[in-house]
């Protein structure tokens, strides 16, 4: 439990760290929050992938495919992510409507894959989930997105706090090139104005790089620039960077589309390991990837000139093996798209 | 046996087992391309040649100057045409002094202007503000000079006196004979100083520094900006983590380009700064001299030897400006430090 001891040290650091500590405690990562289960699961992934399963409600409903070596069907019985509910979400760019009343629930402990052809609004939907949508000047939206029941677009939810709780990994790896690998990992703390003590910082870097599956490759060169890594390593660095601010939800926008198959597999393994710690939503164009990493799946489609909608959503197994809608069947069997 | 000489441009595959040598691939340009290439090359060359010729012409004046005045030309601080004692020591010091003061005022103004325009201003205001900054560059320098003489000069003296009163113990804020605490003080002692000249020059160099910075800030990659926002960053946090590191080359380069302009600014300095050849570094105090001002002032009634000396002083200014601009160009073109975010 390396990370835990070190983070406790942060407790007794000077004033600047209090913000972080309160924040971490709230997430259940420091004593004071909802401690036991999180700390346990947090400790296990770093040392050993296969977690002993007790009774778990999700285990019974889901049969995830096996990724070489990492048995993803077993995970902690008490996943610690947050519940994310999208309710009748519509979106516009200027006057062009791109999403029509999309509702989807994303539960802790599951990976939700958003699939569908290009231009069907998957990425827009994903960006609405952590308020990145509004960075585009002409973007508008309707509906509600609730994080553990609280609307993230309500006045009581500051945008910076929302984005910190709902992290995002982009299609193109985007580490900060002027910062070292280590600085990149803890960049989120600096950006959100919270400071971490030196020891806490070192432990956090190690912990997050472990969780991102990058630690062994970079542990000897943490001070090298982030841009010196390969594409796949950069993407895992970006995952580690997102994890360092302790998000409850992690959104991934085609995280592997710019990567080679080996790097893709590493990322998929990372996703499998993270799934009981954060709620994951992933947009992917790769059917096989959706089948491999997700337990829940939503098929988006925008038919000729109409805004994107969810045609069908449900357990990944059902979507792929027994789709209700013929369009879903056509898409997952590669007949179009 | 195949040898290198045997290889024809038309080229055929080398014999199996023969030596493997690079073949030449003929490149032909169309006639229009050829004319255009030659034409642009000639015209570009002419511009370079003219600039070079100016340098050579000025440099050529160093010879008679050194024959007349010796190496004392560089160490002598007086420039007295009547006694024919000429030197550029104080002139160079004064030039650098005014330029540095101008940069001290211009740098924060230009940086904050650029940050506001590129990062904070709403899109409809951005274009307007950019053209306003460009307009600052279009105002003739004589108007800035008038502004300095009639508006800044009579008012800034109280600031200078205040600085002298409270910070006079620091050498740069000292004014000799300033009597800051006296009931009646010599107003003119605080006027026509390098400080006021530098403030006016700073207005003239803000546009160039600002324009370079705006250009570079605007190129900070969207993907990195979004990366910062997705971590929960505030806008200022994003600027610190992404825009400023990315724009560092532009900040330094733009400032140095501005410095190059400040070194050569003539009319405003000539009108404001009262000529004084004492070697001093007291920017609040009346009097000083810059190279450009020296040439403008003494050009008219110079003897031929003195004219050479003025041109030689010009050559030193030319060399300084070229040096500063070259360094600026290298820094700007080197772009961001560290590796790119390329896959």
C-alpha cells in the first residue's frame, strides 16, 4: 500500500495541501472518506491483477471476454466509480442538431462502449458528459447529465470540479510537451490549484503510472520530457495523468485509434484493471475492441440528415450476439459503417 | 564490370552481383517554374544585397574615423565638434539605457495585451483589438514624440521626483541635485530624461512585440488545451501549463524584435531627450543621448571627418540591431522547446 502511506503524509503537510487532502478524502482515497473497500481494491491492482471475487451483482450479468493473461471476469465486488446518468440529452452545433434525446445510464464497475459509424454523435455525447462540449463556441445542449444524482449542468456544479471528477482521455495523445513525465502525471493537481508535498507527489506519480500500466517502462526516466515517449506510452501517460486527480468516471474518446496493435492491447489491459475503480465510458470504432473491453454497449446511429440517436443499448453480449434491432445487427456484423 | 562512371542517368537495373551504387534521378522543372524561381531568387537577392551594401558602406567609414580619432573613439564619452573631440562611449550607453527602459515598460503591456486578445477576449472583440494594436504601429512616430513632449514630459516629472524621494538611495533612481525634499525644486531637472524617452519609445514597440506573441499563442495546440481543461483546469491554469510554455519562443523573440526597434528609434528621442554626454546611469535625470539622436543632431554641420565618425557610430548601431534581430529570429524559429507531441 505504498500510495496510501505516502498520501497520509500529505495530511500533515503545510496549508497548501489541505485542499487536495479534503478532495482525496471525499473520494475515499484518504482516511475520512469511504475508506475500506477503496483502499483494498486500490492496493490490489498495483500488485496483483486477479482479485478474489465475493458475490457481486455485476458479475452475474456480465461475461466479459478474456484478454490474454488478465481475467477480466473477476473484479472487486464493490466497484468505487460513480454512477453517471444521461437523461434526454440533445445537442446542437449552431442550428444543426446532432443528438436527439439520448438517455443512457453508466454504472460503477462497468465499461460502457459507445459504438456507431462516424458522425453519429458518439464523441459529442461523450464530450457532453464532462462539459467539454461547451468549449466549442456554437455548441448548445438540452437534457440532464447526473453524476451520482446531481446534475452537472446545474449552477451548483462548478465546471472545473465536474471535469476533475469526470476525466477524459483523447483520441490523440496530448501530454504536455514542456513538462517531464513525472510533472505530466501530477499536472492536474497543479492546474486545479492543489499542491502536494514532495513525498506525496512521488508516491502519486508511481501509483498513477502503475495504474496506467506505464511504470515499468518509465520509472528510470521520470524527468525525461513527456513528448519523448512513443504514441502508446504517451496515451498511457495521459491515462495516468487523468487518474492522478482521482476521477470517479473516465471518458475515453477512441483512445486506441492512433495506436499500433501492441499499444492497443496494453491500453485495453489497463481499462480492464481500472474498471472496478472508475466508471469507464469508451468511444470506439473498433467492434472487436468494444466486445473485448466493455460490459455495456450503446449503438449510436444518425440516419440521413437526422440527428444521432441510440438505436439499441444493453449488455455487450446481447448487442453482439443477439441484437434486437436489424440495424444493430447489420452494423456489428460489418454489413455497413 | 560496372563502375560508377558507367552509370547512365537514364539508368538501368544494376547487373546482378555488380556493385550497388546510387543512381541519379533527373529532375526537370517546367519553363514557368524555372522563370519564377529565377525571378524570385534575383529579387530576393537584391534586397539582401542592398542591406549588405548599407552595412559595407557604413563599415567603410570606420577606417577614416579610426585614423582621425584612434581607438579613443570607442572610449571617449564627449562628442564635441568644436574642439573635434569625438567618441561614442556615452552614446552607446545612452542607446542601451533608453532601449532597456522602453522594454521594461513594453514587455508586460505587450504580454498582457497579447494574452487578453488571444485567450480571454470574446471572438467578436478579438479582431477589433488586433487591428487596434496594429494601428498603434501605423501611427507616425512624430505623433508619439509630440505626445511625449506635451503630455508625458510635464506630468511624469512628479513620478520621477517621487521615485527619487523614496528610492533615491538606489543608484538608478538617484537624481544628482534633485533636492526631493526641498519646498521648491528644479522642475526641469526631472524632465527630458531617458525615462520619459523610454516610455514614449515603449508605445512604439508594443505593437510588434504584441503581434508576434498573439501569433504564437494562437498556435498553442487545441489538443493540449483540451487536455488541461479535461483535468479540471481553470483558464489561467491552462494558460500557464500550455500557452505560455508553448509561446516562450515567441515571447522572447517578440521582445527582442521590439528591442531592435527601440535601439534605432530617432525622432521621439531627439525631441524629448536633452543632449548630455556625461557618463551616467540615472534615467530619472535630465539629459542623455542615443546614437540615432546623435546622428540626427550633428549630421547638418559636420566636417567630412566628423561625418565619417557619425556614420561609424551608425555602423555600430546597425551591428547592434542586426545582432539583436538575428538572435530574435533564431529564438522565434526554434519554436517550442522540448519534443513535439507527434505520434
